[in-house]
C-alpha cells in the first residue's frame, strides 16, 4: 500500500469565532477588487503549529490532548490590520493579534509537544487575504495598516486538515477543549 496516499497534511490552530470571522470578512473590503484571493470566513484561523504530514491522526490528537491538559481558556485580542510577512513585498493581508503571555505560552507548549524548533519568531495573526497565485510578482497595498479592536475567548484548540493540492477549505479533525475551572456554587 502506498503510504504517501495515506499521509494527511495537518496543522494546529485556533478556529475564530463566528462574530470574529464576520468582523474579519468586513475588513476584507479594503482589498476588494484588488489582485487578491479572499479567505472564506469559515476558513479563518490562527496557526499555532505550521502544517506537516502525518499518517497517524490518532497519535497527533493524543499528543495535542496531552499538551493542552493544563491550559486554561484565555482572551485573544486583535491589534491591527497589516500586510506581511515581508514589509518590502507583502503577499498576505492579516490581522495581528496581541502576543499575550497565555498565547505565547500556548504556542511554546505546542512547539515543544510537536518538536518544532525555534527557527522563526511567532507572529500571531489571522490571514484574511492572499495575493493571487498567478500574480505573485505583485504585493499587497502598503496603505492598509490600521488599528482594530476585537477579542474572543479561546476555549479550544483545533487540529485542522489542509485540503489536497488544488483543493479548498480546511476540515477540523479534532477540537480539544481547554481546561475549564470548576464553578463553585
């Protein structure tokens, strides 16, 4: 059997709430009609562990559950609409998120759990548009940067399946709830 066909491209992230996705979709209007591909609101997320290939989905889910065992819900705050990741020729329009101690700790816990080396800085963001693949020599307009104010409670972390090459849409393979504190009445 060809194990290459059994391999899935997965990543770990935070699925944005419906109100936040609607807010992000409204911000996409600043590049409407440009040479960009808008990210559908149902696909908006914040990546915590970049994509990799796996043939053992169960083991990945177990590792994710183990890593999140003591992580409590926290607030994710959006700071500004900007272009990135390269200031000279940005290819993405994204909303940067505040690097709160809880978010940074979560990213570090997951990087350790999935043996991700610290080779690049963690820039928490939600991508809302990309330059069209057939127009990679162009970049996002630089005049877009603006402050935004929105937040959501992060109470779960998701394992996403990336679409096959040429496909669209992410599938949530697992959603791991964060530690809920007991409510004393």
